[in-house]
C-alpha cells in the first residue's frame, strides 16, 4: 500500500527585499494610493505601511540601496497652540496619548 501526501499551497506569500522595495517605491510616487497598490499586488495595505516604515528606518535595505537611514527618520516634537495673541492655551495634552484635546 502506498500513501501519497499532498501538501497544501503555502498560505503566506514570500516577498524578496527587492520586491518589497519596488512596491514601496511605487507607493511613494505623488499620484499613488497605497490601497490601489495593495489591491494590484494582492497585499494588505498594512503590510505596505510596515514596509514603508522599515524602508524609512533602514531596516528594509537591499544591499546599499536603502532609501532612508535611521538619521533621516521622521521625528516629532510637542507643539502647544495658544489663543490669538491672548496667551491662553487652547489645547491640553491628554494624559493617555499626549495628543492635544
């Protein structure tokens, strides 16, 4: 008696670094929409956002072709808005998120 084991198709798709960088570059064009690029390549938009973040921080580097390094990462600073010259604070940072309310 012979038993044949049939393997199911792989559930997760494997993307090379070059493919990831190509998709990231496509999302960086001015007219590109991440959702449209994601649909075209059958990828969840969150995955494209993650790859963009990795490319920006230098994690997703193809040899020496990294588009951004960690020194070019986006940095944020706290900003408080006051009333129109009155010196009154309009927003108060939320204790939970630090965002203005």
